[in-house]
C-alpha cells in the first residue's frame, strides 16, 4: 500500500470543508464535483499562485466532446420540432 500524499486532493478537500463550514453551498457543490472529476481522472489540477487551475485530461476531453454532440443533437431536434 502506497503512502503517497496527494496535495491536490487534500487541498481541494480543505477548501470543501471551509465552504461547508461557511454554509457556502454553491461552492461546496462545485468542489464536490471537481473532487469527483479529479479522482476519476477527468480533470487534472495545476497550482498557480496558490490557486487551482483545472484542465481536461484526454478522458475528460472525450466526455466533453460526447456531451457537446448530445447538446447539439438536442438543439437540432428542438429546432426541427419548432418548424
């Protein structure tokens, strides 16, 4: 078993706890989503001046492309139904 310390995981978790303690529910929800995406290798995090900067991984880009395609299809279908 590895005892590797994941700074990003702990730093984001700490920010989540601060948001929850401050009853900042919107920030807490975003951070919960970000943590899930990070642990599932959908995003990677770089730190710049103490702040997280998020980037899609290859897996994340593929998911984003699939979602964009689905939204475009829904938009086309809505316009076809209006005509």
